[in-house]
C-alpha cells in the first residue's frame, strides 16, 4: 500500500510539473506576441502602415502622373499608320465616252475600274506645337496641382499622427482608470475584512459590513465597464495601425499618463499667442492647401482667357502607297509603289463661339472668388482655434497642478481616517467617504493629465507643426 501511494505521489508531482512548464511556455509565448509601443512608437508605426495615409499617397502619385502627361504634350507627337485592302470586287466608275473618243455618241458611258486587287498604304506623321498658350498654362496648373497633393499628404500625415497620439492618451487614461479601480477594490476588500473581524468582536455593526459589500459590488461593475472601454480603445488604435489582433497592443510601462512633470506647457502663453497664430497661418496644411487652391483657380481663369489667342503648330508626313493585282506581294515593287512627303505650318484662331468663352471665363472667375473667400474664412477659423487652444492649454496646466495637490491631500486624509478607524475613534462612514474622495481625486488627476496632453497635441496640429511628421520628436514623457 505504501509503494502504491508513493507511485501515485510521483505521478501527481510529474503532472503538476508539466502543467507549470506548459503554463510558463504559454506565458512566454503570449509575451512574445505582444507589441510593446511608446506613444511616439505608435505614431511612427501609424505613419508607416496607415491606410488613410496610403490613400493620400496614391493621390499624389496620380497627380504626378497627370503632370507628366501634361508636360508630354510639349514634345513632338509622332504617329505611324498602315493599312491593307483586298478588293474582292474593285470599284467601277462610269465616265462619258467622249472623254476618250470625241466621235462617240452623246450619252454613251464607259466603265472604268479604279484600284487593283491589293492595296497598301502607310504613313508617318509628326506634329510639333510651336505656340499654344493653353498648353503652357496647363503645365503650370499641373505643377500647382501636384504641389497641392504634396500638401494633402502632409496634412493627412499630421491628422493620422495626432489621431493616433490622442488614441494612445485615451488608452492610457482607460488603463489608469482600471488601475485606480483595482486599488479602490483592494482598499474596500481590506476594509471589509477588517469590518468583519470588528463585527465578530462586537465593535462594528452589520450595516457597516452591508455598506462595504454594496460599494464592492458597484466597484466591480465599474471595473468591468472600464475594462470594456480599454478593449474598445485598443481596437480603434489597431485600426489606425493596421493590426489585425488589437489584444497584442501594449503601451510600455515607461509611458505614464500621470507623470506630467515633463509635459511641455508654453510659458507666457499670452505673449506667444500672436506668434502661434502667425505660425499657423503660414505652416498649417489646410491653410497651404487653400492658398494652392486659390492659385489653381486663378490659373483656370487664365486657361479660359488664352482661348482668344491663336495656336501655331508645325506638321509633316511621309506616305507610301502601293497597288498590285494577283497574289499579295507586300507593297509590290518599285513600279507599283509611290511615296509622298509634305511639311507645313498651321494656325488656328477661333473667331466666334457663340459667347461660350465669355461664359466659361465668368464661371472660372466665380470659382476663383469662392476659393478666396474660403481662404479668408479658413484663416479666421484657424486664428480663433489657436487662441482657444492656447487658453485651454493654460487652463489644463493649472487644473492638472490643482488636481495633483488635491490627490495628495485626499491620500493624506484617507490615511488619517484609516488610522482613526483602526484605533476605534473613527466611523465606517468617515472611512468610506475618505476612500471615495481619494478615488475621485485620483481619477480627476488622471483626467486632467489626459486633457493636458490631448490639448497640447491639438495645439500642435492647429499650429501646423506635428511631432514626427515635421522632423521633431514628441517632448511628452515616454
């Protein structure tokens, strides 16, 4: 019986050891599959993999191809053509007989066959524009459109970077909320355990224990909701980063949302507001796009106006014709083959088009005025946005510092209340209120730090200088 028990013990120990090894291997595999990123690392990955940015880049490629197509019209246009015709029944024409015989009676006709059984024809033609105002203006418009698309790509990159950065801050806030709730749960469970012991000793009532159980149930429900918000935010971030499994995403532990000691808050914001406004008007992507659009619309007006000017081009061609009866012989021989060469200059000047040109010019001028109005409106909106964000950033900095102090005071108050409760001179209600106040102050500080970071990111985007897009890295704590 002793041998059997020892054998069973050995089998159980081997099973437990294999389970531990398998669990350790699984944990290491899960850790290896995690994608650890800082906020700047997430932004870099988004700039590499964002499908939104890829779409804008494809638009730039299309604009460059269109510009090349327009410039290609300045080069000579050379074309070649060739044809072969087999006359199964050659065409017949009737002419008066007197053409060949003056004594032929009037009204008599002779049938003549034109063409042979086989007919070949080939030509090479060349046309070179010498003066085409519309073509010259079109090349300028194509270059402006390409520059516009370059700015569109830059603006899209700024949008992606700012969006990903704010999603990272949202994820950090959600994770911080989960951690705060877990600490609250730990404090409430500890208080519940102490209250049970005091209740058995007759130093606490069942009502105190009931209050703690209700608070514990509420916190557990809030924790589940916070975890769901973390998962939802991680999914949104995975879409931006083009990652199939959002559970792989993890922000590194060195990225602390509440560590705002190094968050750049502009000193003397009131004095630097005008400089920020001027910077926004000169380097914001949407402002540059509006300026390019105004220039492009003006070019379109000129394109319609130059339609009054003539166009001059040089042309030339070399033709080869051959006809032959019987079996086909490619281009026959020298007796049945003939060549011709022509060259010349052509000029085209539209004289009257039913007032269509004037109508088109008026249309383009109206569109040009709309673009100028949109640019002026955009400048006013950008100015107001920068001023609002400067004020919001200053307020966020003050609020973060106030919440940091409030959190320290709430923690001190909780420790004092806990000590009083353990000595039996404090009530359970005081302790519960102190814990709730500490929890709220911790989350309020996390929210204030989140608002400070997101406001700074929005201000960078509003000014038109976004980290990692315009050549600098983020100065936020990583």
